[in-house]
């Protein structure tokens, strides 16, 4: 979901390194501890007197270091991906050929998600449409602002007429233009008509 939220994918090379470090590190860290539990070692100990446990504990410590390397790889992956986000930009909205409807919108999605509400007639509607290679006329990818602008204006009018006084500051932040507050306040509120 990272590209859907932020508009660019994570670096794949560092992601694979993180995955393998976590997978190998988990088994190296915890499997020896399970063996030690079967050998009679309790969970919380200050010291141990059984020398045969030491190789298993050292192996578990190596596993913990490998997990730490996986954490470092994840942090490096985020830094590299943010630094090179222009190269990792998701221009299709569907970088992994997804099955569900969220992948049919742009990445990151517009505030209104769909300009026209999609019709869902089967389990994997978007996937089946892609497989049939048909255009989706009821899900245009256009970034037309008419419908969202109307919704934003209706919300702003309700906010500024006092119906939802708590969101007034939010309306100012959304618009950002000076002088728009007075124009919206002078218009009749659409809350009453709904």
C-alpha cells in the first residue's frame, strides 16, 4: 500500500535484503531457543551452568544480529526510496497489477477516490476488466475537478455558515486563498436544502 499512499514504490533491492534478513534472522534467533526450552532451559535466567547450552545461545545471538541487519535494511530502504522517489514514481496507479478497486485510481488517490462510483458486478471486477482488456467507462482516470470542487464548496459553505463551527479553521486551510471566506459566507447554506 506504500505506493498508493505516497505515489512512489519502495526500492526493491533493499526490500529483498530486508526480507531475507528478517526471515533467516527469525529462524536463527528463535529455533535455538525452542531447542533450549526442550533441553530444560527456563525463560528468565540471570546465568546458566550448563555448557551445552552455550552454542545454542550464540546461534540465537547471531540470529538477533541478522534481525538487526533487517531493521537497518528497512530504514535504508525508506531513505533511499524517498531520496530517489522520482525514479520510483508510480505513474500507472497499479504498480503490481492488483486485483481490487483501489488500484484503479491514481497514486496517491485524489481526495474523492472515484469521479464516478464504480459498478461492481463480480468478485474481482477490476481484475476481470484488466484481463479482458476492456476500457472501464464507469471509472475514468481523469483528474477532473468539477465534482470534488462542488463537494468542497458545499462543505465549506456548511462550515462557514456556522453549522459545523469546529471545522471552520480546516476550511481556511483547504482553500488557502484570501478573500474566499466572505464570498462563501454570503452564499446561502446548502445544508438547509439537503
